[in-house]
C-alpha cells in the first residue's frame, strides 16, 4: 500500500518550513535538500548520522544525496546523552571546517533527538549559521525534537562537589529548512526506543485541545495495537497529527516567551522527568541492567507525576490521573519507578530546571484531558504528592 505523503507547515514567517511525513521519503532526500536548502550541483552536505543506525538507512540517505549531484560527507555521532557535549560538538564543527564547507553547504541531521540537537547546534554556529535539514529516525525526534528549532548540548556541572548532567543548558534556536520524517526508519528501531517516543505523543494528546486536535489522546490509545505493530499508515497518521500539534504550538510561540498558552506547555511532564532522567541507577522495569531511564520513559513518569500533582493541588479531576496512567501503561511505558531518592532532594533537582524563573518552580499541570496550564505557585505538598505517585 502506498502511503500518501503529508506536509505540515511550521508557520514562522521567513523562518517557516515544511515537515514532510511519509514512507520511503529518504530515497528522495537529495531533491528535497536541494530545493529547501538551495544547494546547487556539486555542493557538499555534512551528514551527521547516529552511529547506531542500520547501514542501510545511512546508505539510502547518502545515495539519494548523490543521485541529486550532492556530495555527502558522513560524520558519525554516538547518540548518548553523556556524549551530547561541547567536545562532540567541537568534533563536528572541526569536521565541517576540515572540509572547508562554505556558508551555503547544508548539514543533514540523520538520527534521533541527540543527533538532531548536536547537528542543529553545529549548523547554528558554524560560520555563524548554515542551513540544516532535520531527518529524524526515531518516533521521539519525528514528533518533537526535529520540529521547532531547539538545538543544544548538555553541561556537566559540579554541585557541592558532585558532577551533575544538566540537559540542554547551552544551545540556540535554529530552525531547519525542512524536516523529512520517513516512517520506514521506525521499523528497525529497538522496541524500547520506539515505545519511549510514545510518551511524547501522549504528552501532545494531553495539550492538543487548544492546538486543533482535541481527540488526539483518545485516538492514540485506540490505535495503540496498530502503532505497536508499526503499521506504516498508522505511524504516518500518528506522526502527522503530532507534528501538526507541535507546529501549532511553535507557530504561536517560537522562542518559548509566552507566559501562557505557548511553547512552555510542551514541558508537561518534563520538569519531573528531567529531575529523574539523569539519575543513573533508575530503570523502567526494576532491572538494573535496563538503567538509566530513556528520555521518553522519564517523560512518561513525569506525566503521571504532573497529573497527580495537579489532582493534589485541586487543578484537575482525580480521575484524570488514572486515565493518564492507563494510557502510559498501555503504551508500554513505566508509571512508577523503584529507588527514587527522597522527595526533598528531587524537588531540589527540579529547581535546577531551565524553566525556573526568579527561584520559582514553574510546572505545567494538566487541567483536563487535552488541556494544561503553566503553574507558578503549586504548593510543595502537591509537588511531593506528584513524586510519591511515581514511587514503586
Ligand atoms: N521539546 C520541547 C520544545 O520543543 O519546546
């Protein structure tokens, strides 16, 4: 069955671009890069590729670039949070400078969110900015990280003599020229990585009512069997609907400046999630061999914590907590985790979140299924109730 290609506009005026979703799109990557980045014949293209990608995916992309008379230069990136550093960024920049790439020669980011963030940041600062085309190959990167131009690296910060990885603490907004989401790339994803992307889809479902898709959470839940079987048409619908929601949010508040109703809503589950994601010993199934948590798993737990916090603060009906838990559980994501440190320590970690303003924790809390709000004054007891809700 042929899957029709869908196109979602990320409407940002002169920085606007299309996100194209379909099956088999990598085979026409060359023409797409040529058209969107304005690369002429013979132009070099730095392809930053996740070193865990199947060789076949990488060669499909490079062959397609060659077929359009472009010259791909392959640079492999180890897609680990601990490698999303200035050191790795410098290697990428040095590769670009080593080949003397000019300001019109683009970067293609081929991989998940880590590769997209690193390659996007390199494109943002190499010669003060070159075009980037995002080619996400994980569900998480297709529905979230590749859309909206956030790029960056993590910082390893010493706090009271202990090193702590702080995520995405340095970066830049650099919108891509195009996003190419080929759902065929999802077929070879390890199950755990694939499922972790569903947490961001459920998160979108929890805010989508004000962004044109009030039924997204329900639809995602009802389509889970086909999604988990990786049915191409269902995946294309899943990615397209999520990209539409993300594009609508970004179109309203590109740089996360709005106090209400803007991009900050995408942080639903993330303040709780980031506080636990970087704890190296937590595992989604209690098995130490599965530690640490993946980003999506931490977000899944963060969504449960946010719902429980909202219910404890009287901001959403208690039934919503159960509803969210069920959706997350059915998507194969954890709803509770063993070995969480004491609540005080976790609240302290949450205070290091980028979203803290003037020493005040700003949480995104659900109000109903499909609606959430930024809350600056959640009582400490409600935050603690959120954390306790995810203790196994
Ligand atoms: N992933 C959150 C954002 O793009 O704003």
